[in-house]
C-alpha cells in the first residue's frame, strides 16, 4: 500500500486523515522564544487564544527540518515502504525542500517520492484524495504523480482577507500595499495559483469580498465541474455564506467546509475565508 504524507499547511476536512490514511507532519509555530508543534502542543483553540492576547509576540512559522522529516517517516512507516509526500508550494515555503533532503538521506531504506503541489490548503487535500482513489483503481505511483502534475495548474485558491496585516508581517505582501489597504479599511482578495499568492483586488466590505471571490472563480473555471472547498479562519458564518453562494454559481460535484490551518491563518490572518476550486477529472 502506498503511504501518503502531507504537511501542516493542508486543510483536511473532518475524517479525511482516517478515511484516506493520511499522515500530517506538523509545522513549527513560534511566539517569540516559545516554539510549539502544530496540533501536538498547540491546537486551534489554543492558537487563537495566544493570538488574542496582545501581550504575545506576533506568531511566525517555520517548516519542518529535514531531520524532523526523517524522524517522522521512520516513526510512522517501515523500511521499504513507498511514501508519496505531498507538500505546500515550494515557491512560498521550504517544506518541500526539507522533504527532498530527507528523501535523499533515506534513499535505499525508504522509497520517498516528493511532490510539490504548487498550492496548499484544501487543494492539497483534494490531491491526496485523488491519489488514494487512483491507487484503489490500480494505478501506479508514477501514474498518480504524472496525473497530479497535470492537475496543478487547474487548482485555484481564492482567499478573502479581513486585513493585510498578517500577510505583511509574514512577507506575503509588501508593506506599502498593506498599509494603504489598512488605511482605507479595504478587504483584500488574494489568488494562489501556480505556486504564488497575488493580491488581485480590494473591496470595501466582507459581503463584497465574498461576491467578488465568486465572480473571480467563475472567470477561472466557468461551468466546468469542480470539487468545491470552503475554508475559514474563525469566521464560520462567512464560510457558510460563501458555501451557499458557491453552490448556486458553480457546477459542484462535491463540497467540503473546514477550518483554515494554523500555518495559513498565521500568514493570512483570522477572518480569512477562502474558496478552493479543484477540477473534476
């Protein structure tokens, strides 16, 4: 059986880790000198509690080190097993590079195949589901990787941010753009495509942001059938509203709603709501 590993920047719907036999290597979360391991000693509630306490330093993340990857593979799998390790875009994170280094170190003992999703969030979760379904249909690992490569450019992630402050501090956008948006109280809209995040619009209200996200999605996929993902960072009501509107506007084959992971919430901020459009093969 093929094993599948993903990192903490994936947004897995409830039950998917068990259903599709996925293991998640956590990211490191830093509040000043204090370091936590995502979902090991820092769950979602504890994270937001720390964020709400303004006396705490601004949180930062760091990717798992090659050593952490090696230990993770050894802890969870047996020598000789084939591991498909699918990770957040290498253009925004060093996680994929750490996985590649670990795979090289374990060469001859474990068959680790690394894959750069050029994305993240629920886009990566959908890739994991595709990989597991293809395996069940008798496809080889090489066939699965080749198919995922063909899908990467067709996966779109549209995020509506409550503020650009988190993205500014994490280096995802420039200080000038963030300051201007903050002064005007604008709601930014970001697109993650082909591995990079680009601010594509700024609107006045959350309602307008959700409407614009739908319109942008329609421009990108039209009436093509999609698997729909909705993610939110502590804004369930907006997530539900976006889900309801998206189902009316897209040719939806399946739909999932889940929390934005801690690693992405740090980079985009509480209040972020996102739309993930994944092609139906």
